[in-house]
């Protein structure tokens, strides 16, 4: 005897209910829905409007912090509970625009209390959030921030939380959407195990608990946030970390010399392994090459420590609206070269630093990524 469908009481997703089931756990929001015995049989509907509604509900519960968990990483489709817990109050919903949405994940890892502590990661996140909201029109509620300064344990940049946040970033992405992933923290590399890297190494992001839980390799980052991007949608990543040149594992790498002449390099060792999007655009800006280290510094923002890439990226975009990607790369490189010669940057980025950081200059020492 086949099952019937039941709508989740929390996120609205359609669930397939086995016969004689009294309650079921949702695989998306992990909530418990009591199955009513007098419901009529219904067919599963997968229209665009229902998909959009399910996504809007889920995004708002995560972004607004209305519930105490992200969607379960490995939740099961079926769950049997003789005595389901009492229903939770419905979270307040403020649905975003269902088309042409802007969404961002900003992750700054400081590694407090450790010898490899970073001084500028939180500053980077604060500057990027201000830039996206005030200059690029991103709604505050569409930006998810993970730092060790957050009071919500689900917004601490652990490996699990970063994985969940990456999934949130692309959940329900559709044509017209603009997504941003910003990471400021340690980067590393390890031996490639599946033979898909030209240089024999996977680039990695280091969560705050990487010493016990491990790092997030570029293969996983690609699978999670690059592959789902559909035609008409855009993903921009700014990775302010060591060994970050190909940490999104994109199929092509742009190399540019000091004169601004650039070449494209194919980065996939095995041509049969596809590393691109589902038709959309994915662009990643790395702080350095895969064999190089980067640093946060006070050379750019005075007493406040910031990542060189984050600072120069914001400066370039603010100073020349509508610039091309090639022009953006040249501008970033020029500003970094000037900083090395002792020229202190000013202009739009200087006023932004003053507004965002003000007198709070607790992160004020140079620190080199490992």
C-alpha cells in the first residue's frame, strides 16, 4: 500500500508519509509534524510557487535566528515518534523578494587563544557587511555572519556550522540571484586524494575547530556552492586566506602579470571531472596563489588590522563603480604594491573604516597566515 503526502507544519515542504504513521520528521527543517488520520489523500505538488515558499520560510528561520538549528546535515526522510513533542511557536516571517535576491555568507575566523590567532578577521567581516549593505544594496536580513564574537553557538565558524551556512547560501538559488561568500581566516593545503588537481594538492579552508574536526577541502566547496548555480545567477567569492588561488576549485584560473596582461589556465587534471556551475557565473578572488601565504596587516587601515585582499577589494569597487573584472584585478594589485611602499590608502575605504571600526581597534597587529 503506497503512502500519502503531508505538508511539514514548520517549513511547508511536502513529506511522503508511510502507512499507519502517526508523526514524521522533516528532512529539511528537522521539525516534527503530527499526521492527521482524517486527512484526505493528496498528490505531491512541486510547482515553482511552492518551491519558492518553502525556500522563503527556511531562509527566514535561519537568517532571523528564529529557530535553534540549521537544516539537518544528514536528516532522515522518515521518523517515527509515538509521542511527538509539543509544537513550537511559528517563527515570524519576512519573505524576501522571490526573484533577484541578494544573499551573502561572511565568515571570519580568529582562532582565539591559540598561537595562530588572527587579528583582522572580524574587522574584515564587519567591513564587508557594511559595504554590501550600504553600497551594494544587500538586505541586512539576507547576510549570515559567522565569527567567534557571535553569541549564537550556531554562528561560531566551526566546520559543521560553515558547512551548513554554505548550503544555506545556495538553497533555492535561481536566475537573477546574486550570492557572495567571504572568508577571512587560515587557509591550508593537503595531498589530493582523488587525482583531480594539477599540482597534486587540495586547497582548504580552516574552521575554528580544524585541529579536531578537520579542514574543508576545495572539492567540497565546489560541490556545495559552485555546482548548483543556475543560468542567470552569480556567485562572487572573496577568500582572504593563504593558498586561496583555487579554493573554489573552478575550472579556469586567471593569471595576470605586472603589466596587466592576463592568461587563462585550465585547472582540472581529469577533463572528465566537471568543476563548473549549472549554467551560472562563479568568480573567486583569492588573496594569493595556491603556493603562497597571505597576511592581515595594519599597513592599509592605520591602527586597525585588516586582510589585504578584503581591504583592497572594497577600495577598488568603491572607487570605480562598474569596473570590469580585469580592471578590478589590476586595481587590487596596484593598491597592494602601493601599501608595500608605505603609501597609505585613503578615499572611500578610509571613511568606511572609520564608520565601521571607529575607535574599536582591538585587532591591531600584523599576523601572517600559515
